[in-house]
């Protein structure tokens, strides 16, 4: 059982890290607006919040010390892997991944603070005690392409008003009726042939970009790009770029 939790946790962290490759422009430009919001938004002692800057992969946070007892210099996805109640982790991981996939797929229709998601789960305080929190989410920032680039999670300790250990969730707003299908896909999906990062590079290859151009666009080394291209070729069982592109087109990758 412990190995399953470790594998699920590692897969969740990798999923979050690879979301940033959904964007064509990986240069973060949301920091100042996020920091301004955190400096002004009021948080009660039984609340904490975090904003996931999806495009940069960074988490901004407030209230973790007051509510949970953790003095965090930096918040990472590993925090949730370590501190969510073991009985809640699998559901938390799957629902959270489905939610983010839903957000990226329907970004154009979603409206900040109108499109909302709620879920309860248990998280461990620094003193070892688990509390039940209600997590409320909404798209926070969009870019010029109408893509959601930052996502807000506002969490409240509701332990004093509930004793249920059952996780529940609810989605409100445009396209909310499609969320169950996203969750079903994550619960039953097969492991994709290509990783998110490989798929992003594959799309750029399909656009005719050279390894040098891809390297400059994604701010990664040309060696990293070539390593991914070799992996793509091997997985697709082809030896030429033209054949890789044909494979990608035939299988719906581009």
C-alpha cells in the first residue's frame, strides 16, 4: 500500500510539473498580480490559501503558519503528497488532476470567481493532528490568449462543523456538466505513450520548428530537446522526423 501511495504521489507531482508545457510562452508574468492579491486579501486564523501559477509551476501561499503551523519558505506539490490524510490521497490526486484538465480544456469559457469548485479533505497540521478543510477553487488569472495561467485555492478548517470523512466535491459555472467525464477519464485512462512534455515538443516539431528554435522557445537546452526527440522516435518506432510527424497526425497528437 505504501508503494502505491508513493507512486500516486510521484505521478501527481509530475502531472503538475508538466502542466506548464501546455503554454507556448513559459515566461511567468503573473507574480506581481499574485503578490499584490496576497498582500491585501484577508485570511482568518482557520484559513489558508495558495495560488498555483500554472505557467511557471510556482505556488504562492498565505496562512499556512496560522492555520496549519507550517512556516514555509516555499510551497511545493510535495507538501500535499506528504500531508494529506492517507485515506484521502488517491481521491484528492484524481479529482485535482481532473479539475486542472477541465480548467485547461475549457479556459475560454471559465470566469474568475464565477467558475468555482469545492472539495473537502483532511490535511495534517504540524502538531500531527488531521483537520478537515473545505477547499474552494476558481480561475484567478488569464493571459492574452484567454488561457487560465493561475488558479486560486482558498481553504477553511471546517472540523468544528463536520465529522464526515467522506470526500465530496461540486463544480459550478460554465461547462460544469462536463467535469464528470474528465474525472472518469482520469480514473480509467491508460498511460499515454508520450509524456506531456514530449507531446508539447512533438507539436512544435509538427509546426516545423528546429531543435534550436524549440530550445529557445521553451528556454531549455538543445541537448534536452534532442533527448526528447530521440525518445519520441523510439516510442513511435520511427527513424525519420517526417515519419514521426506522420505518426503524430495519424494518432491525433497534432
